C-alpha cells in the first residue's frame, strides 16, 4: 500500500455504504491523502490518485446523503467544513459532484422551488483555481436552478459573461438548456444582445447536445438516466424562436458560413429571419 494514500485506503475499508457516520472521516482521509500525494509526487501522482479513487469516494458520499431521501443537512455540514473557493482543501471535487447530482434530482422529481438556495450559492462559488477542474465542471449544474424563486440564475450567468468568464458561462448555458430549453434560448438571447459580450456562435453550440441525449455529461461518474425519468427536446415553436433570434443578432453571411457545422438550420435563419440591420 503506498504510504501517501494509506489514510484513504483505510477509510475506504472502514466505510459502510449508506452510513452517514463514516462521511466525515472519509472526507478527512481523502483530503489528507490527496494533499500528501501532491506533496510527494506532484501533479502526476495527484492525477493518478484522483483517477483511481475519486469515483468510489463520490459514490460513497452520495449514497450516505441519499439513503432514503436527500439529507440536505448532511451535505450542508460537509460544505461548511470544506467551503468553496478557498483552495486549502481537496474535497470540492467530491462535494460539488454530489451536490450537483442532488440539485438535478430535486428539480426533476420535485420542482425547482424545492432546491435549497444554499446549494446554488455553493455551486456558483466554485472556482477553477480554488477547487480544481473536477469540481468546476460539476458546478455548472447551477444552471438547473433556472426559475428558482430566490436565485436569479440567468442574471448571474449574464453577469459572468460580461466580466469575461466565458468558460463557465458556456457550461451554465448548457445546463440551463437541459433544465428548460425555452430558458436556454432566453439566456442565449441575453448573451447575444449584451453590449458587454462578444457575439459568438460558440454559445449556440451549447444548445446542440439536446439533440443527442437527455442529460449533460457532468457531473461525472453518474448515470442519471438509470434513476431519473426525464426526456427533453426542443419544440417546433422553440426552434423557430431560436432561428428568429439568430437571424436578428448574427450577420447572415456568418450564419451561412457556419451552417454545416451546426445542427440548427443557420441557412434558414439567414434566409428567412435576417434582420433589416444587415440589409
């Protein structure tokens, strides 16, 4: 047994799936072992340990937090112990994944209003520098909070775009669209019409996955279609609205040039809905 991960391997042996009493010791062991692996082996050892054990640790924390129903108190306690954006622990890669799963589950099963506001605030506070790319990718599930009575998901996403945080905005847009295609188009419109963002069809690309599947690829290590009944697609009215938006905001020459690279009929948007501004 490599000594740098001895606390983790012992904790995994001692953890009973679904037993909440083991959660805190497992997270502590994970944090200690990842830190030691980084100190002794650098980035290559860090990635090796993450790749070998991250999925197992996530699944154990998820099982404990969702034994009978989602235990939001347990998750909030864990998040308080290992807060986002501080960069002094390695638990966000685990906790962001589990919180993201629970946000998506709750929206689909119970409705957006049942998502605790603190979970969306938590996901919104995850940063690449402070929490790492595993956590940062899961945090895009913030988009599933669109329509929440207390968290203005669309406003906050546009604010990010206007401050230059395009990478997280792209992921948020994708998750918003999976949660509610009409809201995804609304967000795209706000992004394209904002004077502070640069018009870019890369935003549009984040709407295309709905033609291929019913869920985003993140949070990682999760197969939501196994436990959730959910089908999503664009209606004809939504597709028409989208093409009208593109015709009004993107130069027709650009639409025609990139038509073959997109599932959406950009040629039609250019031919039928091009704005008078481009005449």
